[in-house]
C-alpha cells in the first residue's frame, strides 16, 4: 500500500470524526400519515347480489340507486364513467 493512500484514508477519517454535524444536518425526516378512519377490508364471501363493504362484517344488498364499488369497497350512488351498475355492483359497461 502506498504511503499517500494511507494519508488520504487517515485525512478522510479525521474529517468525518471531527465534523459529525455535517451528516446530521443532511438527515431526512419522514412523516407518516395514519388514517383513524381505516376500518379494514371485508374478506367475507357473500351470496350473489349482496356485498360486504369495508369496515363491516355483513353482506348487504344495495338499496335504491346505490351500487357497490369493488375498487373502493364501498357503496356509492351510480358508477364512474365507463362502468355500469350490474347486479348491484359497478362493472365494465
């Protein structure tokens, strides 16, 4: 090993050890958003025409103009463009 390599390694170590503030000032702080309204996903197997919305544990048939959206796991009025309410569930039109 060359003597100059040892000097460079030693100088780098001394700089890092004597200046720990430089690495601390560049730290990254992350904020995690926790939703208090998240009630979980319903994994029940329901009979045809009934659906289990997220946050519940029972199968229900949509009432009136409501339709079950499997993408959100919730009942809604009508469906998004490109989808139609078939058998109480939003499905491709």
